[in-house]
């Protein structure tokens, strides 16, 4: 393989790398605007790298010039796409910011076309394929200044996010992302745009390749650690595994499909795939399959655990479709060996789980009244009990929201919408204790307490 083929292949691999990173990030959480913006930015880098590969291996200078021009036009879309991604990541996606990006994008598109038409490039046949050199002119200088403006606003968004975020995890990740952006994005601009002006010797365009470090870090934090996302999937999985009691999901034949971490450590043997009748007894007798046909809130059972036979209380919820066929069964087993006569209501269990979550959560009834909160919410508002929190919270609600609607109207509308749909997302304005208006994102989730009782959990993310 000669040097020209090696460089062309390297750029193709780089193109495939960016595309795969973007697709993997976007596939983690469906419907995320932030992840779609990240995917679009990586697609742009992928196309740009592919154009460089085709330019390097072109059959003649005319074709090389066409591939350069297309790649040059495509790369101008990277900067606004990157800025859109950062606005969603830092919760700065206001209409004003997005409008600024759209207008700046249009300006950049016009500027890029003018650069291409002004014949700023010279295609040179080198030992490693066709490469390019730039001749400086006023339009190209304005183009570079415009790129630096994008870099400035991107860094400004990240630094603002670092200062306002309350989560150490988000702060540390944002600091690292800011450092990588500050190092590799200017390096890409220098290698692919400034170097062909300053130096007369030709060299392959490796700027896009080094941006792969940033791409991989974003993939790592957004897929491996699911950072910057509060979603029903994340919350449900975390709540499922954080419960300090055994939770099992059964199929219609009572085989165990899923078990939380507590169940894996509590019940003896391999759990998944076992039939639940093999691990529980009632009155020291084996349990028949018909014991699990109908839902019940409480039944005394014994379980074979790692520490011996345990006296437990079991709740069973049989979930059926519209035809009455079983979809799955939910089993919650609570060890009551030390407190045989103690019973814990389902609602109390939920309160314990909510209190253990390090995110501010308020709890609303289906009558649109706040009925509680978790410990993190009390801590952030500086109160010692839930009654004081509800009283103070009501005093800190502004009369109007930013859209001009009365707050009471918005609360009633969005909570009823959540009861109807099961999930809602709201941009919200609230007062701090010193009277300052604060922006926040609210994720609302409907929770079924009993057959005819629902509550709404409101997860708060400060803007």
C-alpha cells in the first residue's frame, strides 16, 4: 500500500468512526434533541473526512477541486451543529439562542459560498495525493473570524454550565469537555485552515482525525455513564436497582425474567430463568402456579435466601392487556423476619425510594395539590420538614411565567396533561429565596399508587 492509499484509507476510517459514534450516542436515548444535534455534528465531520479521502485519491485536479469544495461547504455546518448540541447539553436552548444560531448559520453558508467562488484554493498533486493550499483574502479572513466566534460562544456555554450546575458529576464532565474543546477544536482549525496558508509545503489534512478524541469522550459520557439526561428509562432503571427489597418480573408461566440487584444478593442460586414456585413456600408447603394468577397486596411467604429461610411479605401485581391476557407479573418481596407483624404500604415504599434520589422531587396529587417532596428538595430550599417546604414553595411561585400565562393556569394544565399522558416535560420559572427568577426544567411522571389513585413526581433540573 502506497502513502496515498494509506492516507485515503485513514480518512475513510475516520469518517466511519464519526458516523458510528454519532449513531451509538443517538441510539442510547430515543427522541433526545441534544443527541440528535450531536449526531448531526458527527455526520458533518464524517462527510467532511470522506470528501478529503476522495480528494486525496481523485483521478485529476478538477475532481479533487470538486471534492474539496463540497467538503469545505459541509464543514461550515459543523460549527452551528456543535453550538446547538452545546445549548441542549447546558440547558441553554432558549428561543433567543436558537434564533441566533439559525441566523449565524445562514450568514456562514453565504460566507462559505463566497469563499469557494473567490478561488482561495490551489489543488496540488503531491506524493500522497491531491492536497490543497489557501491564498488569503478578506472573505477567508472573515470566515476564520466567524469560526472563532462559534468557538467563543461554545466555550462560554460550557463555562456557564460549569458555574451553575449543582451536580458534581455533570461539573467534572463539562470541565473535561471544555478542556478537550479548547485544545482540539483550535488545533483542527489550525491544521486544516491556517496551516495551508502559512506553510508552502503540503501535508495531509489530519485536523479532523484529532477531533476523534472529543467524539470518543462524548460517546463515553453520554452512553456509558448516560450523563446529562434525565429520562424515564434512566430513572426507572435506577429506581428498580436501588430498591432495598426483592423485585422480580415474571412471565405468564411464572418464570423470572428480571430481578433487581437486591434480589440477586438475597435469594439463593441463579434467579433469572427459575420458576418462582421453586424459591418460595406458603405455610411450609410448595406453591402452586394458581397462587400467582390474581393480584394481591400482601401474602405471608417464606423464601430460601443466602442466610437461610426468611419470613417475608409478598405483593403481586398481574399486568394484563386489553384482552385480559397476562403481559407480565411484578413481585415485590420484603424480608420481615425480624418484624414478622410489620406491614409496609406500597405508598410508603415509594416514599423511601424517592427520598434516596439525589435530585429535587416534588409530589403532586391527582387533585393538583402538592402533597410532599424528597429530602434533596428540602435541602436545596433550606427547610427541615415537608410541611415547611410546601408552605415556602407556594410563596416562591411567581404570578406569571415567561410566556405571559398565569402560573396557576400553567400548573393546572401541565399536571392534568401528565395525568393523561403519563409523562411531560416543562420549561419553568421559579423564585429563589432571595426573590431572583430562576429557570429550570421539570420532568413530570405519573405514578400509579392504586387502581384509582395516581400521583405525579416532578423531577427538577436547574437551568
